[in-house]
C-alpha cells in the first residue's frame, strides 16, 4: 500500500464521485446535528432518571485500593487466498499496562500465541481460525499474572465464535486449522469458564467492547430507541461516575455450545465446562464508567463475583482509570497497544508470503513463473 495513501484518500476515485459524496455530507451533517442537539436537550432529564432509579454512582464513594497491575489482551486473524491453497495466520497478544511504581513481579515471555500454516481452500476457514484466535486470547488472559485483565470485545463473544466454529467442524475436518482447534477446545473452554467465574479474589477479568448497541439501561428507563446506552451515558455521566452494575440482558435464544464434533475422549470434559459456561453467562453484569471528561463512557462486562463485591469492583474501576490517563487514547492503554499490534497481522501476511515465495524460488527447478502465479495473493480476509 502507498504509505501516503492515507494523506490522499480521494486519489483513486473519480472526481465526479467525490463531488457528489461531498455534496451529500451537508444533509448527513444536519442529521448528526439534530441528534447531538436532542441528546443535549434531554441530558438533564436522563440524568435525573438515573438518580431516581439509584443507578448513578461515583468512584470516589468506593473504598480506596492500591493501584492494581493490569494487562490487555487482543487478537487478530487473516486468510490469504493463494491460487491453490490458503495461507492462514492467527495471533493473540497480551500487553502490560502502566505498571505501579511499587511493582516488582516479573512477567516472563512469551506473551503471545500464534498460528501460521497453509490449508486447502474452504469458505469456512475464517470461522475456524477466528475461534482459534479467541481461544488463544482466553489462554493468555488466564496466564497473565495481573490483578485485572482487560479483554477486547464482549464476554459473550467467545461462546458465539466457538459455537459457530464447532457447527462447521464436520464440514471442515480435512483442514489442519480444524484439527488444531478441536484438540484445543477443552483448554479454551476451561480458560473461558475461569474468566467468567472470576472466583479468585486477587484476579478479575473484564471485557471492554469498543462498539456496542446494547440498551439495558435505556430500555429500563425509557430512553429513545435511536440512542444506545453508550451514546446517552457518554453525554450524561460526569467524570468519575459509573452506573450501578446490573445483569446482562439474556439472549432471545438460550446460550449453547455444540460439543458433538469432539472426540469421545474430550467430549465429556468439554460438556462439563460448556455447562458451567452457559450458567456463568447468565451471571454476567455490566456497567458504564466514565473515568475522565475527555473519554466516552466505557462499557465494562464482568462476572457477578466481581460486580457484587465492592472491594473488587473498586479494584477494577481504579485499574481502568489508571490506564486511561492519556487524553489522546480513548480506551485503556494496554488494550490500545494490543489492538495496534494485532492489526498489523493482516498487513504483514503479504510479507510472509513474499518470504515464502523467495525461498521457493531458490530451490524450485521449474519455471519461476509458476511460483509467481501460484503464490500471488488473490484475496486477503481477516478480522479483529
């Protein structure tokens, strides 16, 4: 990609198309203006509703706790579609947050998980690889020796990704990524159950999704359906305020994990852990927290054991606030850094492919054009 492409966003577009798009931004701006105006006018009423419902709280009302140690975990995956095969890669990284001055513990390497190999073409490769990525994230989160472990996304995302992958495993059993995923499923489910339970008093796992359309609070207080909770609360909460933890709204269909594709040796263990996961998903609590005025409200998802224990809740909020001290970063620092790292995976895949092509060319005895055509990347898919 041209390094200056971001500085010239319209360089490859027809001039007439750019002109029409620019002309339409006036109407879009008016719609956005009306939305901002409506939220500003309703702010006092919505804030009063939070107070009357006993939902509005301040972090200063919680007990003071020492600055916790924090890390953030994120992952990414990519599928490079070559002529006759796919090059697949998935990675999860854990990044340590801003460390308290008194911290002396050492966090040994490695602080990542990675999968890189080739597979035959299959439309569902990305589904299996995405679940593998999520499982590696959970394993890293389990191993991190920190007081608070921040995970990108929702606490419900793993069950969705795992179930989608398990439902496709029979059709993709010839893939190496599928066999690797099935072998690791019991470990992934164990890490998932542990993070949901958060039973250890010295450890808390917290999910912070960047984007959400949830409306648990808005539905309860009768806010307009056009605005999700995060948008309203960003304009309603003041610095240091949070909403009282409340249970996550249950899904329209019960949570489910299909363990049938697993071998008999691992199915019973996986079924026990799946049962625990489904139960613990029903105990997830959510809250919104605005540590500073320059930040939007952050949605925090955490287990009931943390949400209902004031000291542990204070630890989580103190951890998030301590990691949000830079106005230029609109999320906790370790999640921001982990996200920046893993997003480079997709852009790095062509480089891996070129290195493999060069090594092939050094030993290939046929026409070098075969390598050029066969190792060309015809399409790159990825996520997170």
